[in-house]
C-alpha cells in the first residue's frame, strides 16, 4: 500500500511538472498573470490613493470577480488541449491512473493561482511600509479564502476542459459555471424563501465572506473541499467514459 502511494505521488508529480512547464513555455500564463496583477493592482491603488482606504478589503473584494475570467483561461486547455493534439491517447496508454492525471493537472492550475495571489503581496508590503495597522489574522484568512475559491473554480474549469476537446468551448463552459457560483448569493432576493438558505449555502461568496472575517469555520472548509472533490471526481469519470468508448 505504501509503495503504491509513493508510485502514485511520483506520477502526480510528473504530470504536475509537465503542466507547469507547459504553462510557462507559452505566453498564456504570462498574459493571464499580467492581466490579473494589473487589474488587482489598479483596484488596490484606487482605494489606497483615491479614497484613502489603507487595507486590503478592496483587493479581496475584486479578486473573485477577476477569477471569473482568469481561472477559466488557465484551465481551459488542461485536458481539452490534450484531446485536440491527440496526446490524450498517449496519456491513457501510459501506466497512469486517470485520477493521477487529473490531480497533477489540477495542482498545476492551483499553483498558478497561488503565484498570482503571491504577487499581490506587494500591496501588503506597501501597507506595512506606510505604517498602517494591519490585522494579520484577517489578511491570512482572506488569502486562504481566495485560494480556496480559486480551488473550486479550478476544479470546475478542469471538469469543463474534460467534457470538450475545444479550448474556447471549455473557457465558455468554465466561465458559466463559476459565474453561477459567483452570483448565487446576489440573487437571493428573487429566490423563494424556502430555497434561499440552500442557495446561499451553495454560494462561494457566502463561505468566502465568512472566512475573510478572520474566523476559520470547519463548515466552510468542508464546503470548499466537498465542491472541489465533486468536480474532480466528475472529471475522472469523464475520462474513464472516454477511455471505454
């Protein structure tokens, strides 16, 4: 059992390194990261210099919106590209389990999201240099919440990449799914009362706002982990169905 886990870990690491390399061997990663940083930097600067708001709340509020485009862009080719180039057939002939392929690609996408968030630390450093009193606990949980939201959207994106061989279609499907998650707590006014609680719980922003307050509740963590697991399991099932066709 231990040997099998070690073998699986090596396989996941191979896929992870391959996917990270493909990200940075093409302009896609650089373009999406630059756009992500420019937009997030503009919103931070506008709150910092124009309305004298010296905290990261504005940044944390805008990043989930940027995610709507940023994450589908980096996940759209994770599996769809393999299908369109014919390398998916090669992957399935290798001694790799489908879940190892999905996990490696998912972790690569999550690492790119983490890099984007890491670069926004420059705004945190800016606040420390101007002598602003910073709630480090809220900063930590805010970034944790953003990474978890990115994890949910990346899992949805890789699922969309698995169901189609066209990257543009994968991008559109990914955008639609994450947009639905993003909008759920914003349309509660139109939801019947008996369904409002369920819709609110499914909303990503509802759980993000709870974590961003500085309190890590196990119920919020369970939500994020469950949604991520569901999308990854569905992705594995899609690959398995394709293999048996």
